[in-house]
């Protein structure tokens, strides 16, 4: 089942290496006799590493060729991190720096390696293929978790076996087999549980089986599988607030209510058992034409922020890095895949939601240009943060991973 495909390494530009100067007096080192001195030395070494790694001038990125179609706020730049990543969807970083990327129609899972840490990939390896829409990837304790439509697999100790991956271990097959909204985003929460949504198997419907239109969670071995939240049409991206650990998620609104209804949603789920309205209520109080007479909108948890109608809000990220300007800290970046159920397409961009506590204070475009003159050439799917505070964006239309950086120079 497994096939390695190694693609040509991209040309390196402005080769960059990190330098960690350690200022140790050699004479003192030779005469050192006591363990206390060794401990002090170790402290100085670690402190020097910490100081150096937070020094933006030491870790400044090379001046890569930008992607000219993409518009960003002043000071931000975008370059191609990896291409030839067919149908690139959800992303997760391994402990050793490997970027894992799922796909839908391609059926592949990729491992992307940046050997010299210059934020340009050197190798793209297909570590699994012929899977059933393996959109979701998650990482825990050295193991890569991959979600097909009805199954969760685990590739153990994956980063030590990228060129000859082990056969995956089945974690769970406790999910419906419906293809409609069946592809999954997955992630581990701060509680150590794997969160796995199950989309509605339709545009608008009320299912007898309450696992549909939910977010579920389970232990890493698949045990104690339970429904965490209800009334969610199709979430394909979530993250946990960096300060209080609560789950926030995007949800895709229903189709065929016109160009401007209903909105997509940004929601917050601080506890288990909450209901977010589907199929009865959409956005911040729009009663469904078919199901709205059964239950009232005030029975449900309404969104923190209504997003654009039909924008297909997918991956989202609480930004916690040091690279971007201070006002970006703890704000939310959202990948909007772009509309299909709208006469004039919108989306095909990254948006940003600023918060004051748990309330949204703004919802604005952060990056656009994947659509030119009404014609999309790229579709953002997921956004993750890198160790240096830059972000990666996946694009399943062009099979590209981009890196967005900031400098105030
Ligand atoms: Ca590289
Ligand atoms: Ca809702």
C-alpha cells in the first residue's frame, strides 16, 4: 500500500543557518572542578540559547521570491514552502519538524521535510496512498493519526520511518461511511483526547443517529468515544484558546438559501454537551425554512462571529507566535476555501478575527488574491503556526504549501 515518491528538492536560495554563539571562557572551563560550576555553565548555555532564539535578527528568514498575486498587510510576505503536494489539505507538525499533510480526492498522506530549516521544503514523500479521503492528520507522542471517512489510523513512531512507513494500526472504525461531509479534520485537545467531527450527511436534514452533525472525542487508543458537541453541520477546522483551553471551531452554513444566507460560523464550546443550532437555526438567529418551526434559535449556542455566506471557512488558528505584530497575538486566522453555492464567488482568502475576551471585535481579510477577476486559482484549506512564528497555509487547488512571514524592517 505504501509507496515512496521523492520529488526534486527545491533550489535553495540565500542559504541560511542558525547560529547559537556560546560565550565560555576556556581557561575557566579547564580549571573547573566542581559540579556546581558545571550546573552554572549549563544554565548559561541554556540561557544563551533562549536569548539567541528570540533574537529576530539572528533568525531572520532569507528574502524569498514572493507570490505576487497574494495581497497581505504591510510587512508581511508570502513564499512557496512546498509545491507538488497534490490536493494538500489539513496539516500538522511532527515533534522532529516533519510537516504531515492530508488530502481528499488524491487519497495521499504526505511527509514534507525541510532538512536545513530554511522554510523551504527539500523533500515531499507520499507515506500512504489509496486512502478514502484522508483529510485529517494529528500527531501525539511520535505517532501520526490519519482520519479516513469512517476510520482513524495510527502510524507509530513515524518520523523514524519516513522512507519505509510501518503498516498503520487501526484506532477506530466507529464512524459512519457516508461520503457527504464525511471527510474529517482531527486534532488532539489539551485534555489529551482526539477530537473527530461527523458532518451532516446532507445539505439540511435531521438524522435519527445523533452522531451526525456533531464533534466527538476519544482516547488516543479509540476508547471512551463520546459526542462532545451537537448541532454542527460540518466543521473542518478547530483550535483551542491558548489561555483557557476552550475549543473554538468553524462551521459551514447550509446551501440554497440564496447568495447571502446563511453565514458560516465561528463558534466556541467551553463545555461538553452544547448544541449549536443545526438544522434548526443558522448563524446568529436565522430560522431554517424547513426545520425552524421545530425549535427556536434562543435554545442554542449562537456563533461568536458570523462569517461570510458560503465562504467555506475551514482551518483556523489562534496565533500565539512572536513574529507577527503584537496585535495578532491570540487573534484567530481562518482559511476560507471559497464559495460554490453563490452567483458571485467569495472566500478564497485568509481572514482574521480579533477578540476582546470571548467576543469578536473585528472580522477582516488578512490575505487574498487566490481569486483574480472572479476566477479562483487557489483555495486555502488549513493554517498552522511554525516554530519561528510564521504560518503555513495549504491550498488544495494548486497543491501548494505557502509560508507567510513578517518583518518590520
Ligand atoms: Ca530547506
Ligand atoms: Ca450554528
